[in-house]
């Protein structure tokens, strides 16, 4: 089907959207070009490529890329593709190299992307100039406090205006480190689900589902704590139980939406704890930053921030998820856990437990969500499927939100905000 | 490579049967009170706090997994997966974790697990896991007990689809 701007706009209303957005091949193809090629995409963190020459191979939207620190220390990103016959340049997920050799005909590319040498260059003709055949860089690359963003189109908003107020969620993560620096785990924890990338984005800040979808997990953890009492102290139990909070309590949290489809939900996991942080950590932060600043930093209480369309950030739990849409029916999530430099081990241990229980494919919480995504993906591919309804806590009298807007925690406003953004990207042709 | 005793081999075989047959309470009886159940992300990990893992459960968290598996409303297990574990011959290994954590004997066995997933058609329903399980055992006293259990899957670093069974 041909999707004219009018046809795209007709897929979405204020409180509903067409179920084809999940499974339609053509819409997925358009999303890759019109959303993922235009938005700033989070692709990693500087700590993954600390040394000159170190690189990671990853994806940015539909494009396999190399993020490579050159020998002068500059962070660069290229299509992971030899400029000659288009083969994959690097098959390793990560490594360190001053240059990479294409496995096909031996073209050698330096970490700054320049073509350095070619076997028997005379065979490529007299006009062959190395300068013309470097690796293809991404159109734009920018860092915010160590977080690496790329964009595939030259034109568009600056990273600063793309992030807007939501950059404070990155601050929330980095500010928590007593030494002012965070370090990502070198090897990410991945999982996949057989569903569209948007299903995850529509779920992670949906506070209303937790109590229902994760009921068996809430029951299990509650039973363990009532049976074992003080001996039930594993970090995952509180996380599991927090999902069972009554809807009216979830609804009292703040949900914040902002431009470009971003949103964050206030924290709830610490709700039942006597003390949210190990004292040793609080002391270190106070020593490093002063009591006033430490209080401000630890007073920020955000559960999860969605950086539409590519990632999530959690300061409190020290995580970053990168969302890789593989196809309309398949999504990979690449999870990184951060160490807060200067923070004591118990804080890291707690973050590990949270990381396992939220991002591992073995998670007793996330496996419920995958089941829901996969069911939705299947049913919404049916031609008999009616619209998806996202009217929860919608006020028809209110103007559509602009900039930072606060909603009730159980509102579907963040999904409505994502689809308003979706239409805005999708109904404009790519220049 | 020194093979483990028949007692140990049969004990581990029995463990696999209990998990295949979803006899979770009997399975829990094989585990020491302070058991670890650990599925690291990569084989290089030396201990459960040495970077992210898939699972690092002490008994309390493991119990929550078991209660969830027994709950009829457990979303991804309606109906429960059917599983078939094929265990290799266990052999002794020097412990590679930093601490023996109370174990006097450490054995490892290659294994394969085939899971028939609910909600999937026949062609794609049989899913395979393979790797090794390393067991820290205490062999003194009246009965063998599992002090810790480490599962190294050959594809643990890849993007796996959700796993809601015990491996």
C-alpha cells in the first residue's frame, strides 16, 4: 500500500491508532527511513571505547555501524561496510585496533575512517585516490555527558534541543557517581521478543499494567517474604513486589512527557524500603559533592526514561537499554549496566539484581511482558483487528501537550505523545 | 579428566528428572539452604558479582521463581512448557569461581535441554539450550546437596527470547 501523508495521518487519532502500525512491512520500512534515520539515536557510552582504537560494532536504526575512537581520541561512527564491495568490515562485537582490514580484498581502514592501504593499488586505475574511499561516516555524531548519539541525516535539531528537558535523566545517572563518572559493562545483556519495537516503548512507562500482568510474580515474591521474613533479602524480591502496588498509588506518581516523543515515570520501586541507599554510598556522595548537592541528586526519583525512538535510561538503577528494531515482528534489546565510579560495592550489587530482573531474558517480570507483546503482535496482524485504544486519563478539552507536561502516573499520555511524534516524522518525506 | 562417582552422576540425573517433571518441591530439597543459582552472561565471569549475569539467585529469589512456576496464572507458562534434559557424564573440575562457597566437590556436566514452548506451532515449538552445568556439591553427612549451581549456555551472550523455565 502507498502511504501518502494523508494516509499516515489517518492511522492515528488523539486516543486511537491503527493496529497495522505493528506488523505492516511498508510502515516498518518507512519508520526506518523517516524516524530512525532522522532522530538522534543513542548507540553507546564513551566508557565502552575508552582507549584509542577501541571500537564497538552495533546498530543505529537499520544500519550496522562501528563506533570507533580514533588514535587522537576522537569518537567517530561509520557504517560497518567496506567502501569497495560493500562487505561487512568488522565481525567482532568489540575490540581495539588502530586499523581494520577488510576480509575480502584487504583494504585497510584507519580508526579515523581513512583508507590507508590497498593491495596492488595500480589495478584500481590511475585515477584511484585513497581520499575518495574512506569509510562512510554517520551524518552526525554528538555526545552528552559520555553518551554517544548518532543521526543518519545531516539536517535536524541539535542533540540539545532533541533531548530538551529529558537530558536531566542522563544527568540523573551521571550525577549519582561520587567521582562524577559512570562506566558501562563491556558486554551487554540482550534479549529479543517477537514483536514490534513500539510495543516495548508503549509498555515500559505503563504503570497501570504492572499489577495485573505481573500478578503471579507479585504473589510469588510476597509469599517468599511472608514465609522467610528477615531471611528474604534478595534484591529482586522488592522489585517484584513493587509491581503489585495498587493502581491508585501508581496513579499518584508523575508521568512526564516532552517533545520528540520522550517521557519518564517517577520512581516507585523504593516505595516500601526503610532506606533507599546503602549508608556507605550516601556518605561517599556527601563527601564528594557536599550535603546539599548529594541531597538534590538522591532526591531525583525517576523510574525510567524513554528516549524515543532508540533507548531507555534509568539513573536510579544505573541502566541503559538500546532498542534495535530488526523487523516489524522482531526487536532486540541491548542492555548495559553502569558502575558509578567511587560508589561502594553494595550499590553495584543492588543494581546487578535489578538489571537481571528487568533486562535478562530470564527475568520473571519481563517474560510476562514478552508474552503480551507477542500476543499483541499476532492479533494485530489480523485484518479483523479494530483500533488500539490509548484513551486512559485523556482530557478531550486539553490542548495536545507541548514541551514538558506532567500527567498522572497511570495515564496513557506518553503513548499518545509517541504517536503524535510518530505521525510528525512519518508524514514528512525524507530529504 | 576424572569422572565423578556413580552416586554423583545418578544424583544429577535425578535432579534433571525432577525439573523435567516439574517436581519443584523435591528439587528444592536437593539444594543447600544457602544455595546459589547462577547463569552468567559469559564464561569468563569468576563470581556472580563480577559483572551482569542472567540469573544470580539465592534461595529466597529462587523460591520466588518456583512459586511463580507453580502459579496457574503465570503468563508465559499457560500451559507449562514440557522439557527434556539430557545430561552428560559429570567429571571433576577445579573450581573456577573465586570461592568454593561450602562445596567440597566441584563437578561439571555438558547438557542439552529441549523445551516445547506453549503457544507455538509444532515447527517452532521445540527450542534448544545447551552448555555445561557446574555444581558445587557437599558430599559429607547423609546426603548430597547442591551448594551452588552455575549454568553456562553456549549462547548466553546473544539475544535470547524470554526463558520462563528453570535451566
